[in-house]
């Protein structure tokens, strides 16, 4: 595939991520913070988000497996996940977190377990999509091109 | 913007800021936002660390204070800093948007409040308040 085609593919892919609600305006803000002095900023922040989220998802799984669930603790973890997903523009993950917090408030175990499944799913979707996007970007850079923003 | 008399002894004219947030992703983003505007900054992870850093003698032109944090939250930390006589600009940055919650945070001693996520334009509007 030639450079122009790759760049076109990237633009289309990014647009679809916004249209499908995987990413929102906040992701655009992050990209605007990237420049020649900080060329890897977006990848760095997103990687941090991945690490943080994986840790939180594990904590959530453990917390919900307890005999007596500590809803305050569950809520604290979801709050963190909601915060970081919102900060990077991972809109669909953020939305599930909002519903998740409501179930925590109601101390509804079934609702929480369902939300955990949903948030894991949305997280893995956005992770895959962002990784594909970064791969495309890398292909373009390796071919000597620049990233269309 | 020249350094004010209360920071006498500081050689640089650069503005300084303290990011207080328990979330690493937010800390990284806020750090970059501030860097981008030429503002020297550091980050701590909760209200107690924010108070401790001031007890050690450091002061900042601007403090970006998250609300929900472990150990000591943003409301308590803001109150404590004001009690200590800290006159820096403190901007609450939180996801809370209910009037009552924001009110309580403001009453603790904030100069400004912005809903997360923080953006370049929100940060600029905070900074204008310092100069204004």
C-alpha cells in the first residue's frame, strides 16, 4: 500500500472511531498536546491508561468476588477508571463506568457484575482499536510520511 | 509576567504550579498542559502530600486541586492550605458538577473551579484569573 493510501486509511479509521463513539473530543485535545518536543505524548498517555485500567479491572474482579462485597471500594476503583477513560476520550468505557457507579450506590451486586463484564468488553475494544491506529501511524512514519491530524 | 515580591529570592520569572491528583493519567496530562504553557510544575497524589510540600517551604503560583483523593481530599486540603496562610491561586478541577458539591468545594477556599477533563482553554482561563 502506498503512503497516500495509508494516510487515507488512517484518516478514515480515526473518523470511524469518533463516529462510533469510541473516542471523543478529549482525545483530540491530547493530540494537540503532542509536538516535535513531545512526539510520543499520545502513545505514552494511552499506554499509561492501558496499565492503569488493567490494574483497576483486576482489582474490581477481586473486589466483586469477595463474600461480602465492599461497595465503597468497588466504587472507588470505578471512579478512577471513569476519570482516566474520560481524560483520554475513551467515551464508551466512561459511559459504562457511569452506569457501574449507579449500581454501586444501589449496592446491586448483579448489576455490578454485569457492568464489570461490559466495561471489560468496551475496554478491550478501545484498546484493540487504539493499538491498530498506532500501528497504522507507525507504518506511515516508517514509510517517511507524516501523520495527518 | 514578573515574579511578585512574595516569591522574592526566586530567580526565574516562570510561573509555577502544583498538580494535586491521585490519578496518574490525569497527572501526566495536566503536567503536559502546564509544560506546554511554559509553567514549571510538579505533581503530588493527594491532599496530604499537597499540604506537606507547602510545610517544606515550597510555594506555587497555581494549585490544580482534584476533589476526590485518598488520605486527604481536595476540600480538606484547600481548607488546610488557606488556614496555613497560603494565598496561591487554587483551582478546583473535578468531575463533580452538582451545584451543592461545587459550592462546598468553593467555600473551602477555591479561587476557581473547572470540570474535568482539563483542556488548554480551561487552563488559560484559570491563568487569566491570576493575572486579572
